[in-house]
C-alpha cells in the first residue's frame, strides 16, 4: 500500500479572507443564567422584583428598591454533561466565583425623592465551557464542499501553487481551507481544470468530531438609581465587558473507495483506495466592550409591580488568532509504499503569526416584567425578554459593517424570545423557599435548520458551525436571614439542544446538554 502523511499549519489572520461568520458572532453575543443564588433560584424572573445585586444588571430600576446598603458574593460548582445523538457522552466539573457586588443607599429628605442608590458589581454573564464529540456515517465529504467552493471561485491549480507566493495564505485570495486542502492532497485538479474532492460514486465512510470550548464573558457594572414616592423606582447602568473564548475543533473522515489522485502511477489519473484525514482548528478570541442599560419598576399598589428595561447592544473590539492543521493518510491498493513515495513524508508549512481585529455589535434587548405580591410571605413574578438577534452586526476595526455578513445575519437569524417565571415563599421570617422556570427560543430561522441548506455563512479557514435549538432552566433554592446576615443557595438544571454541522449542506448531529449547577451566596446588609 501507499501511505502519505502530510501535516500543514496555517496560523494567524485567517479571517482576513471573510471576516467572522454569522454563527461565530452569535456565539460570542450569548448570555446565560448567572448571578446571585436568589436570582438564579427564581430562574432570573426578577425584572419587577428588584432589591438584588445581580438583578440590577437585568433591570437597573431594581436598585431603587434598596433602603439600606448591601454587599454579597456568589460561588458555584458546575457539573457539565453533553451527549451526541450517536451516544458519545462527555462530562466535566468547574468551580468559580461568578458574582460579587455592592450597593450603597442614601435617604433623601424629600417627600418625592426618597432614596438615591449606587452600586458596583461583577457578573459572569456567560461561560463557554463545553465539550462534545460524536460520529456518523457519511456518503459525502468535506473535501467535496471545499472543491465546490474552489470551483465556484474559478481558482486553478496554478493559483494554489505555493511556488508562486512568499506566503500563500496571505498572498493568495483563495479560501484558506481550500489552499490547505490542496496542499494536503485532499482536493485535486482534473483534466477539465476543475477540482474534485475524495468522495464519489461508491464512496462510504464515517466522520468523527470533537469540540472543546473554554472561556467566559465577564461584565463590570456601575449602577445609579433612586426612589420616587415609593411608587417609581428607576436606574441606569453602565457596563464594561471582558470576553475570552478558546476553542479546539477536530473533524476527521475515514473513507473507503475514496477517489485519490495518483501522481506517480496511471499517468496521473484518479484511482480508488482508503483515505483518512483530519482538520484540527485552534482559536483564541479576546474582546472588550461596553453597554448601557436603563430600567424602571412601577408599584401602582403594594400587591403589584410592573417593570421594563432596555439594554443597548454591547459594542466590542475583538481580536482573533487561528491555527489549522491537517493530517492525511492515503492508501492505494496494489502498490508498495516505497514505490509511490521514497518514504513517509512529514512536512510543515506555516503562515505568518498575526492577529485579526474586528468589531461586534451584539443584539439589543427589551425586558417586560410583572410581579404579584399577594401577601408579605410570598410573590410570583414573570419576565418576557425580546432579543433582536437579527440586529447582530460585525465590522472591521473601524466599525464599518461587513455587508456580506450583515446580509447573512438578516437572512438566517430571527428575534429570540425568553419567558421566565419565578416564585418565593417565606416559610418563616428567616427561611424562604424559591423555584423558577425559563425557556428560550432559538435565534436561528427554521429554513436554516436543515441538512439541505448549503448557504450558511462560514469562515474560509473553518467550515464548522453550531447553533442552539432551544434552551431551558429548571431552578429551585433556599434562603436564610439572620439580622443583617443572609445566605442563599440555588440549584440550576439547564437543558440545551444544539445542532452541530462540520460544513454547510451535510447532515451533522444533534447535541444535548444536561448541566447542573449548585450556587451559594453570602451577603450582609447594613
């Protein structure tokens, strides 16, 4: 048999060729249920309740409820579990401090302006920690999709020849993954001047994938607010965000009866054999941003509170670093390995190390809330959140939007809706029980959710994309008060269904998360 192993590295500004893609930007803009234990145990249905340090970043009007100062910190233990449709299951455990905050309160000697309050807080609004893997039978190949894209761009073998350039990944405008695949013998030219991949009539095989993501989005908030006549509670919030996202993605195929270009035999014709290859992608993303929020809570009667809040987009300055490596194993029956190649070939071809800078504007959000307080012992609250996911934008370093990405976002994304309900009951003056539920719809249009859709926006160095179908939380908790001291505990169960695709137009696989979180908040009011 003939065997060839080639490894190539492609590092640096891979996104220069096509900027960030729709689903990559969507992932970086997402948030999750985090905050104090009291807030989480009611599933975040706190927009009209107020009086909680983390809730004031949801509805800043909640800071107006305070009549004393407050300081608190929250720690949590996360038990992460993902399972693919093929049965592959991965688990992990993470511990972190996800919230610290302080609120100061000053009484105003006025019949109208009762209190002026201010607050500072740190909140982890999203955690990217997630690992999943799977595999499925395939009849087609990523290499065929790459070849189709090269053909659509009218690229030639001469265009992709490394001999023409000092650095082909920077000097050639072809898709970077196409260049890498050609250099790795995964796509080859034909006699009619077109490219072809490894799969053809009679080709069968299996695909395997592994995705390991880490990172977080942290938000630092400054909030100001007050109380008008114990009827209207208002607040404004300025937030600074810090984002870090690290990702490792593996995708490989094992193909039988693959169509392999034989350079040394049969006059350079195509023959069939076994083809095994993989792409390994490493990504580092960092960003800083800012946003502004405003909110109000109105209490027309003691038993009813109505809340409304508006969040501007978060305006991010981002920078990326990418590295992609391919490994190839080609076996052609009937020839000795030494006859086809003088020996096994292991080579490395590197691009320049560099970083790519760009900007993101996340979707704006509106939150409408209602809380009913029938007695002094309990309450029930409802939140509805509208997220304009289709208003997501990505642009260059100067903030000018990428027109092609903007078009894809409008075409593929839709507004996202989140419903939250929470309840609290005081068993005694010192002990409270809480529970909640939250459901979030997918921001992806139904037309995009399909095997047949091949027009999904992807970057030129990595065709993989993933999106959430649904997201829900079931929560409960316990609170304890003794004089100025309080302690709250929460349990959060998160169920998320996502769809993984190695490239547009292939079947992909469904991924399910069943994550559990235990959180503890310690606080002191004075």
